[in-house]
C-alpha cells in the first residue's frame, strides 16, 4: 500500500509540473518625457522604445492566445478524466 501511495504521489507531482502553462508577461510601457525639448532631443531613443513596445505587445498577445488555447485543451482533457473517474467510482 505504501508503494501505491508513493507511486500516486510521483504521478500527481509529474502531471502537475507538466501541465503548467506558459507565463505571458506584458512589456513595460515606453517612457515619454513630458517636455517637447526632451522629446526632440531623445527622439531616436524614444522612437526605438515605442517600436520595441509594439513588437513586444504583439508577442504578448500571441502568447495569451496560445496559453488560452492550451488551457482550454487541458480543461477538456481534465473533464474527460473526471468523467472516467466518476464512471469507475459508480461501477464499484
């Protein structure tokens, strides 16, 4: 019985670690100085920061879409597993 418990623990631990999804991190907003003089002086740096942000936010949206699809598939599989579990419990 002790071996069965240890095996179940290992199986549950493995399943929990493999089922974790990707962490999607939103990029920080680019800094925009309040003064026009600073905007003009640092125009190229500011422009690059905004372009990086636009690229990064698009990647963030793709990540969220992929994670959402993964989570829905996982939920479908878990629901099927639970149905099988319920059927076994009812039968016994």
